[in-house]
C-alpha cells in the first residue's frame, strides 16, 4: 500500500515521503480500515509517540495522521461491534502507524459507525477537534447551563466546535481570537467576541470556565479570569499560572466511541458544523503538512474511494 512516512526525526517535515509499505496486520481487537479521508496535526512530528512505541523502542518508518474515516476491510481476532464493509471514523492510536495511508490498523474501540449521509472528508475533520472540545468543556471543566465560558482560539478547529457545543448546552459563550475572526465566531453562536490584540480582557469579566488551545501568555493571563470555584482547562501545555480559588487542568484527548457517535449524529442533524478547507490527494499530503498558508477550514487528505463510499 502507499503511505506517507517519516524516518528521520532531525529532518522534520522535510523528511515526509510517499512510499510503499506492507499491508497492516490486524492484531487482537483491531480492525483494518480502508482509508477514504485522513486528518493530521502539523505538530505531531514533535510528539514522542510519532517516533517510538509504548515501550520506548524506535518504530520508524512511521506513518503520521491520527484522524480517519473509511470502511472496515478486515477484523482482528476477538473484534466485536463492527463489521467488514461498515463505514467508520475515529482516532488512530498515538504510538502506531496512522491514517495517511491507504490502509490503517486501529483498535476497534477507537472507532464509531459513520452515518451514510456524512461525507468521509467531513468525518475525518471531527475526531480530535470534536472529542477535545467535548472533553475539555464537560468532562474536565463540568460546564453547565447558565455558566459563562471563555473559549480562546474560537475560530480554530477545536475552538469552533467548542463554541457550538457550549452554546447548545445553554452556556454564555465568549469567543476570542484575532479581529478577522470576529464574524466567524459570532456566526458559530458565541454571544460575544474578545479581540486578543485590541480588547481589554477585563471586559470579559470573571468566568466559570476558560478553555484554552493557545498556551503561552494567553494561558498565563487566563488564570485571572476564572471565578472562585471555576476551571481553567487547556490542551496546550501544563499551566504555569493557576486560578486563585479554582482549578487548572491540562489534558490530552482520549478515544470515546459513544461520544464520536453522538458528534456524528449532531453533524447529520445540522446541529454541528465542521469546516473543511482544502482536500488534496495522498500524493500531496507532504506538501500540505508543510504548508503555512492560512486557509479557512481543516485540510483533509482524500485517500481513496468516492465521497459516498
């Protein structure tokens, strides 16, 4: 099969190559997915799991990409809950070969059924952003109806989903970003927008939850926004500054089949939007990985099959 691989950690993005690899093996409780569309995170070449397995052993050449949508091609021994030919989407394992390939072996529990009317390219843009938004807002911060949440980077992949989920949950949503993102964030359902460059942060007032995806100075300054008993939650890095009378949580997204299925239903019902931008083929994945051009929506790699397959 064809796949995008990395072999040299020092080469970084320049080391991404399209090559032929052996067909993946379905271990116990795995499925092999014929990939139709794949999502990637540009920073993943810095993740230790890209280069070593769970035992710390070198696993190169490794295949990046951790979001997948496709069709089950093979079941491993003991796998239940999925069938050959079924449309699925979800997260690939962090320390195993990923989705920028024609086929990928994935733990079955990391995948959820994909409704027939949700395109693969849209589904591949959902797993990390959707699960991260849900887990940050509700599992870690415990956001409830009537509370106020400040969402940093509200026009981005994670932030845009978080705005929609928080609004539907009955929270008051303050989205932040650059001035060019104001209309986008308000159109997603935010009640107010805070320009990180121009506006006074105090205008947001104290808030029950701050959800940060940016880190650095933005994260440090956010601790002062959290009211007593509130929560600062971030996916960027462990926070150096903590709320005086609240909690600070750093987390890494985890697979959740039931939540993925719920997010897919929201997509199908029109209750959730995921913005997809460019959709290049697998042969152009390396160039897409390296691109620094800012375009609206996620770049998703089309790997195989037609959109309805």
